[in-house]
C-alpha cells in the first residue's frame, strides 16, 4: 500500500473507529478535527499566492475592523465557538500556508456572530506556532511529513491572535493530547530542531524503543505503519504527561491566549493499553479505574499549569458525545467505559471550566432533515445528560456545521438554549465554508452579538 492510500485509510479509520470500517457514517461520535469529513467532503482550503513561495516581506495583517463596539449591552452572554482545525486552512499539495487565510477566518467568524475561535495549535506532536518544544508542522509548508521543522515565515498563532482580538474574538489554543504521529507515513524526519516527541519518547523512556506507545492486549506496541490513523502515546507513562504539560506552559507563557482547549484526551479504545508502564490487573474494573485516573491526572495537571500562568484563561475539553449509554442505543460507544474518559468528573472537580461534548456524526447524511442516528431528540437527551452534572460549570454542546440544511444547525442551537446551555461550539470553519452558511449564522441564530459568559 502506498503512502497516500495508507494515509487516506488511516484518516477513514480514525473517525469510524475500530471494527466499523464498513459502515462509513458510523454512529460513534467523532473527535473534533474529524479528518474523515475533510477526506470525503471535497473541501480544500483556498490557495493564496504561489506554491511554496514566500513574499519578499511579511504580508499585512490589517486593516482591522473592530467588532467590540457592536456588542449591545442587553445582549445575553453566550459562548459561540467555532473550531478551526489544521485541515481548514493548510494543504499538503506543496502549497505553503499563508497569513491571509487566518485573517479571512477571523473576518468571517466575527461577521457571522461567533465570539470564540478554538484554533488548533498541535496536531501530532507538532506546532502551528513558533517553537517551542515541538517542531514546525509540515502542513504549514505544504507536505504531510517531509518539511517537518521548516518555518513557514510567519507565526500562525500570533497572526490569528492579533486579527481575532482586533475583531472582538477570543482565541483558545486547541491541542490534540495523546496522538504523537500519523500512521502509514513512516517515522518523522530526524533530526529537526526542536526534536519531534516521537524521537524524544523513543530515546528517553528508559524501558525500550516503543515502550511509550499504547500496547494491545497481547502486549504488542502500536505499529507506526499498520495503525489505523494516529500513533498514540500511552497515558500511563509520566514522561508523556510531563511533556504535554511543558508544551502547554510554554504556550500560555509566550502567547496571550484566552484559553486552552484539549481534544483526544483519552485512550484510543477499549483494547488499550497493556504497555510496560501499566501494572497488571486481575480485575478489569480495577484496570479501567486506573486508566481513567491516568487521563484525569493529565487534565488536572494541564489545568493547573494554565491557571498558574493565566488565572483568567479558560480550560475546556472536547469530549466523547455519549458519557454513559444509559439508554441502550445500539452501536453507540461511550467515553467512560470505551475510552476511559471520565469527563463529568473533570467538571465536578473543577479541573475544566467547560466541556464540549461532540454530539454530531462524522458526516451528516446529505438529507434535510439529517437522517443519521444523531437525531435532534438524541441531541436533546445527551445535552440534558451533561447539563445535569455540570456542577455550576458549563456545557457547550458540539454541533456539526455541515448539515445539508441550515435548519438542522438552527434546531440544535435552539434546543441547547432551551435546555439551559450557555453556548455551543460549531464544527468547523471548513464545513461552514463549504455549505456557505456564514450569512445564515448572522441572520438566523446570531442576529444580536453576544459577549462570552464569565468564567465559572
């Protein structure tokens, strides 16, 4: 299998999950970046200027249009977030990323009535900002892997922060936590400066070359070339946790971000992990509880690191859309038991300010109304379930922005409001752009601009 086909298969399996490859629009909720949607939708970020050619001087970021004065005093606070993944504005066909694309994102989001951008700054142990502790992402310079560590000639996070803040938007730095590299494309280039964590983890874990990876029930480490989408680091090794915490500390120290947003902060599935750092258990319940505690510790330590530097910054997490399948819905997996993600505890303990449960399919059906198993009634049920355990903190349900008719988006926003949610998050810039829904957001669901709610 060549590298391109292997990568495409990996992206496919990432979203449908293990054992679901035949059912493309599987009922399991997706993770935020939803690489499968980008693979199948035909969305391609617009190319700006030439391929791989940097301008002779930095591109202008302005002129700015400031939207803050348009916020009416009577407007009810509402968290109106838009995910901006790395797939929304970078390409891998040799085209270098451009700062103008980020300014356009801020422009469109502000004009549509959003007030928060969840901007992906870490995909697979790489950086969409000036390093730092991890190397420049290869996507910024037009490749999947080959140009890892190559500067694009501008700082994406800084550009977006300046453009977004000038337009009255918050920017939350969004990180994939445990994925460490992409499957099927070979190891990351080495050496690069700073080194990629694949090599750091391999050389410093003190046990073996692959001990830091998740292992299946036979004790076999996840294989770089045959894994389904991402090579996952085990939550059990303290070295992974220490590295991620340092990355977050570096981010919030150097950049005036308004928050830190975590995704893929879980195990890759029920069959993991039997690695050297996970003790043997005779009781499956004890094993499950121990694994949940490893993820809990990551969330707790990241949150502490953020608040120590920026006490008024948000800490949020995108989480599995079904916490516990108490309704017996067939085919649905749950965060608590299948991915060892005890997200409701994170709210209860105050480690996160808000959860964003991803209550949407990997890809909408194309029908109006949508005909996937992610019905409006199930959306209401799941939002109510999370809200019941919010403990004075926030639940902002995730809603797909690529439904075939805007009414499906509007119905879910209105349902969340009726249930008492103080906001929501839309996946993502790419789907909204492909459907051309920017004016619909402004006219139908955000006719009055709203401030972000206060921290809990």
